């Protein structure tokens, strides 16, 4: 799937105008943090048995 220049410009403008600073990177960091928390929760849950 090829994105047009207009689509890329709209995508970049969306992240540039976001209320989160550095939003184009922060969403990836947030996913990683949530994954670590989920693994920790799963580990503590399993260790109860």
C-alpha cells in the first residue's frame, strides 16, 4: 500500500499538533511500558499458585 504525500503530511501534522510532546515516539514508549507491566502482573499472578 503506497501512501500519498498528502496522507503523509496529514499524519505528520496530526502528531505535530498533539497535546503530548514527542507524540510520534511516546506512543511506542507507552506500549512498551504497558507490556512490561502486563508481564510483571502475569508473573505475580502465576507465582501465587
